[in-house]
C-alpha cells in the first residue's frame, strides 16, 4: 500500500480489525521508510444483484421497491411491520439463492417468490399482488384467481 506521506510502497500492518459485521477490515499500517502511520480499509467488491426486466433490460435490485409492493398488498391487513421486513429479507435471500453465480433474477421469478410468500401469510394480500403482477385484464381473471385460491385453501385444510 502506498504511504500517503512519502509514497513508499513498503509498509507493515500493525493491527487488523473486522468492521461492519464482517463486511470490511480496518488495518493500521506503518510506512517502513518514514514511519508514518495510516489506516486502510478493505472491502469485498461484489457484483451487484440485478433484476432482468421482461424486455431484457437489467437494473439493480432495489429492496425498497420490493418492500413498497409488499406494503401496498398488505395495506390495512393485520400484518406487523416486522413481518413485512422479514418477508422482504426472506424474498431477497431466496432470490439471491436462485440467481446463484449470475447474480441476476428475472422479474417473473421474483414476482413468483413474492406471491409464494404472500400466499402463506395473507390470502387477501396475495390476491391484491397477483391482480397487479399478473395484469388482470377483466373481472373474470380476478374471479378465476380467487376460485383457484379457494380450491387450494380447501385442499390444504383437509
């Protein structure tokens, strides 16, 4: 590491500390030429997690967008804020797991993950999200989804 004082490249590490939940390392260094002490930080450079839109465009995953969509679906439902946060964490974790090394997930897969989680938490929120996500064109599509929901719910309760 180049000394900020004299520019020499020869230094020794005096102390290392893990910072930010293991996300980075802080190192105290001393220049071997002039004795100047300085601090450096090391951080893993990660490829950003991307969402692939239906038209092929890629954009960075935004947890805030996910949270906003889930909050909208759960509006006026008896679900706590901490539950919404946990849902978002679970969905993001599962999306990253599905994306593997590519660090990309199609919006269709992300939407299905959200539907799966909402289905297990609140059926009304599931229908609300499905109606927007699946672009219901008319009342018949909406009714069909509710009937499917009723059918699967009655099978689960038996």
